[in-house]
């Protein structure tokens, strides 16, 4: 096709950096995100940075749960320009109950920033999210936050990354003191010192130095700290891993940055280095092989559907990660799953405000498509060929409940709600195979049940009751002849929506026993 179009796409792809910040709640993700946006003078912000703290979303019932729980349930996208780059930050909910949603969002990112509290080190949620990123092999950058507080030593933290997460690290900068003694960070790459000015973070002060032995540091931080810095960095020079961009890109080595988000300290150094080192949008795996972002055929996939962003309109927004080509408002594309041609006329980027309508977008960007109920999580859109992207991980449900409807007359609405919420990927549904016609829901986190009940009531006018069951594992069984009598002890046999047999087990022992008794069956963690 035309040379100019491919040049244009290439130029735009080169500029883009799309990443997610992963962390345990309270590590400072909201704070860091806000500081990053300040540097960029955000051009488009989705509300979620502040959603928890401000009352921006007070009108949305959907946010009620967030407000009550004080956690961030939804994830959205923020976009800004900085030093010639176009940056997309994907916000992921930190709460563990929403892990599935978070995991799917991570597939839309090309790299991740792992935020760690200097005092707490690697925490539970950090580990889970790290593992998802690791599986995808994306580069992971580490920001050690809250340096203005006493915490673990940098060496201790590096050790922890290696021991707990199994990743080697390379410090890009190094703290000079910590907590009340914090006087700055030494930038190992650029040979400069960023001074810590306490609360006065309005101006960022950076001084060039010859190396870490420079007398400027001694004058600034005193003999004790200067000696300590020299000792530590000499050790690091000798014993530490050298910086290796190939290993970073492969996700085998994580560059570490130290700073304090709330003081806007070390954030700029981090951002500038990150933008240089982080990958531009990467090729994505599909049924047609890898699709390069520079491919002129527009394509993308839906990784998230969010309902009721505005309850007055009962709207649903499908979040699409653009994988290749150039998006134009009003363009016609193929909805690959149902084979239909659709027009993308009301794309948003990102809150439902008129001026946020996008006209053009490129690979790495996330656009929100108005969804009248035609999209499902994982759907692929493509301008020309029937590409299907294979990016979304599925997770085995771990919590189960029987569901009953309080008012039998509402059965039709209930069925509609159940269908839509399963399509969104909010819950998984199973049906009993016995005499009783029971519907069983499976989720990864308890909060998903609460969201289900809430949305059934608010959006479909149906009061449901959930009766928690004692099962903990689901396994899809691939077998010609299944004998239900073999799934009696601490287990039950159900069917999923497509009629596949699924065994639910109360404990690991019951599952092992069933596996031993059925050596010819395969037990899969997710649907085949
Ligand atoms: P999130 O749950 O990860 O989004 O964390 P927040 O950004 O809400 O931060 C949690 C708490 O840590 C808040 O009280 C922040 O003010 C505080 N915080 C964030 N960054 C720093 C920092 O660099 N130093 C200190 N002392 N506190 C911080």
C-alpha cells in the first residue's frame, strides 16, 4: 500500500510506550501515576486515578462498591505526551479479588513497572502480578518507593527480588542515605545526583558529577554518607550484574530505580530512563502468526468490557488494544467472531465526555468502543483478514456458589443478566448434572460475587441469593465416557455453558483421588 501510510504508522509506533504499574495496595501506585501525569501534562485522563479518593464518580452506582470498600475496582487508561513519546498507562486494580480483570489488562501492556514499598519489600500481590508479566515475557522495571522512610537496604531488596521472584536486577540509580538521612540519589547511567529537598518538591535539582567519588557528593551529603556510597557502589560495580538491554527486553533482568513518589523525587529520572528503555508496541500472536504493529491492516482485540460507566445510559464500553494499522473514527471493520462488518463510530479515549472522542489512534493505544452488547472479552476486530488474537489468559475459578432468584417472575431478566455477565467474563456459570436444575457460579475472587449481586439488582432489577459452596477447584474433564458415580466423594460433576463436563472438588485430596481413578481422562484447569 502507500508508502506514506506505512511511514506514518511506523513513526507513531516508535513513539508509543504502553505499560501497566503493578503493585501491592498502598505501595503508592496512585501517587506515582499522578506524578507521571504531571510531567506529561496529561492530554487524556480516565477517572480511575482519583476514583478512590475523590468523588468524581459519585454519581455512578457502579462505583458504590469502590467507595464502600475504599478500593479500586475498575481499570482504565491514561495517556500523555512526554519528550516526544506518547505514553499510555494502564491502571490495574490492586485488590486481589479482582485479579482476573487485572490479568487481562496486563495483556494489553508492552511492559510493566513494578512498584515496591522500600519498607515492605515484595508483597503477596506483587508476586502474583509479577508472575503474570513473567509468563508473557514482558520487560519489568522496578521502582522502589517511599525512600523518605526507613526501609530495607538496597542490597537486601535486590536479594529479595532474586529470592522471591527469581529475577536478577540492575540498579540504575542508588540512594544516598534513606529515611530522615536521605539526601539524594546517584544516577549510575548519567553520572549525576538528584538532590532530595525534603518537602519542597516544587523544583527538582540535578547536579552533574564526575562519578560517585566526586567531592561534590561529599560536600553535599557529608563524609559518612559519601564513604558509604563509594563502598556500596564499588561493591556493585564488581559483584552486580552489568546492564544488558537484551536481558531487560526479555524480562530476565529488571532495572531498579529508587525514589519517593509523594515527594516527586526520582520520578523524572525514572520516567526518562524508562521511556528510553521500555519497548514500543510489540508484535502480537494470532491465528495468522505474529502480527507486526506496522502491518497496515488495522486490528485489535477486546481485553475488557466495563458496564455502567454511566448508569443513566446503561452503557457498556469495550476496551480495545490496537495491535496493528491505523484506526480512524467511522471506519468499517470485521467483527471476526460473528463475521459481521461493523462501523466504529463512537470511539472514546477515555472518559465518556464529548471531547474525548478519538479520530485516529495507532498500535499501543487503547480505545473504548461503545458496546450495544455485541462484544465479548477476547473478540478480535480486523480491517481486512480474519485475524484472531490469542492473548487472553483464562483462570480456573476457585470460589463457587449456588444462585437462586428471589422473585420467580423475574426469570427472564435474570437469564439475560446471567448471559451478559458471563460474556463480559465477570463470572463463569455451571449447571448441575443431577436431578435438580441448579445454577452454580464460579469466580476467582469473592468481590466478583458482590459485583454480580450488585449489578443484577441495579442493571436487571433482579434480587439474587448466593449460597456459598465448599468447592475449591474446577477441572474440565476430557474423556469419552464419564462415569458420574466416580465424582461423589467431596466432589460433583457439572456442565459448563457449552456442555463440557467439569468436576468441582472440595480439596486437593479429592482431586488427586479422582485423577488416580480416571487415568485415561485429562483434567484441565480451564475450558478446552
Ligand atoms: P496505592 O494503593 O498503591 O495506589 O497507594 P497510594 O498512592 O494511595 O499511596 C498509599 C499511601 O502511601 C498514601 O498515604 C500516600 O500518600 C503514601 N505514599 C505514596 N508515596 C509515598 C512516598 O514516597 N513516601 C511516603 N512516605 N509515603 C508515600
